[in-house]
C-alpha cells in the first residue's frame, strides 16, 4: 500500500499537492505517501506567498511557525553566522541548554545528526562524518551516507504520536550531466501534514544545501516517505479551516503564475 504524489518542482508546491492528496483519502490520512521534490531549496522561505500563508495559519493557532519547524532539522542562521565546524559547538553549547526539556527530549533532529550517543558514553557527529567522506577522493562509495535519527533507547514508549517523527535519512551521490549531485530520501514514521510537513521540507532542503556546499557537490532531489501521513487539525482548527487553507494556497499559487 502506497500513495505517490506526482513529482513537484519546489517545497511549496510539494506541500500543497501532498496535503490535497492525503486530505482526499478516507479519514484524511494515508500510509506510505511518497513525495519527490526536484529542487528542495526553491520556494522555501516566507517571501513565498504559500509559505507565508501556512506560517500565518500556524501562528494564529499558537503552533510552531514554519521557520521554527525548519530549524529543528537545520539551524540555518547559526550556520550563516559561524560557519562549519564552529556552529556545531555553538548549537550544542549555546542553543541546546536553553531548549532541552529532558534526556528523552527529541525536539531537535539536528542534535541527533551531530551528537548521536554511543554505548560507551561518547557520541558521533554523523553529519560531519558524511561530509568528510563525500569530500575524500579516496572514498568511492555513492550509496553509503546515512543519518540515523530514531533512537530505541529514547523513543520506544506507549505514546501514539509523541517523540521523534523523522526516523532516518539516506543520502546518495548522483552522477548527472551537470555534475555530481546530492540526493536524499527521508523516512517519517508519523507525519502531520498541516503542522509539520512544509517546515520539514524547508528544513531538509537547507540541510541538503549545507551538505552539498561543504562537500563540493550540487543539490539534487529530495524524496520523503511518510509511512503514516495525517491531515492534522492543530489547536482550534476545523475541517472548514483546512479546506480554506488549501483553497487559499491554490489562489496564491495562481496569482504567482499570473504575475510571472
């Protein structure tokens, strides 16, 4: 059982088409939804009218805005300010102590990418290691760059939805006519398409841009597999609100097309 979303050119369009398709399913949810985005850095900030529309919708309901969700995957402003590798330390030493709620807290996926605990008490920076190996001309692998997010020691409990939702990311080096590009496939165990999906797309695109820039390769496509996708209803949200949001996103997209 799977539900493919037709390939989309950018983040905003991918969100709109995926949300519409899942919303049309029985119970407004689906399993194994596949989303493919050709350019995950395009239409990925608040200057885009669809992104702004979703952001305003979430803020009005006191939910995390798009940029906040994106930052859980990649803290772009921190990287722009300090660069790599210094921003890793700034994140661990300055950001995490202010926001961490408990040892089990999973609010930042980026934390697990750069500070994954090992059984001996040490930790590994998976992200830095992926970049190092892509840059190393002696490493010939094209399909052996993985980022583990799910942690069975922290994430297995009886909560139906709580805890981490992103489980795993697999990166590939793709040989294209324009040169070598980075592709990424990300697995979500549970995915809220109204509250989280657009911010996740934006954050993953920024993560890919960072890895590509630091590794000296181009940015390729992003694929997301949502093993369970839900058209959630954030606080004080009705079904009519969801339908109006999707309709307004259609109008915003149409206005962009006409202006172009």
